[in-house]
């Protein structure tokens, strides 16, 4: 969904480093991060790690969009719409 500028003609980089973290996908020009979360993110410890990480990235001016990995497989159209909406919102930020 994010490869080859398929999402609103924006470039997303995969496994992009923002020290000390590496994010799943990042549109650098919009400061938009997309994280595709697997099962480990839904444990109590995972939620807390993500909260700390997201706050760090938000403090740098990034927006973090978290998408459960099973949604990508179960309802790709809904995920695609969420991505497009997030891109449009950041363009007007």
C-alpha cells in the first residue's frame, strides 16, 4: 500500500531510522510514521513500550499511526483509507 508512491503519491521509506528507534514506514516530508503492529504490541509491556516510543517521536514532530497487522490482511481497503486520511491530514498540518 505504501510502496512506489501508491498512497497519495507520497514517498514512504521502509525501516527508517530515527535514533534510537527504527520505524516500520516513514514519510519524511510529512513526518508521518506508520507502524504495523504484531501481537507483541498488545501485551501490557508492549503497550507501555509503544507509549514511550510514540511520545519520543511525537516530541520530534512526528505523527504515529498504528495499524494492527491483522487489519492489513483482514480489511486492506479500510487500512488504505486510514493511510490516505492520515496523509491528507498531515498535508494540512
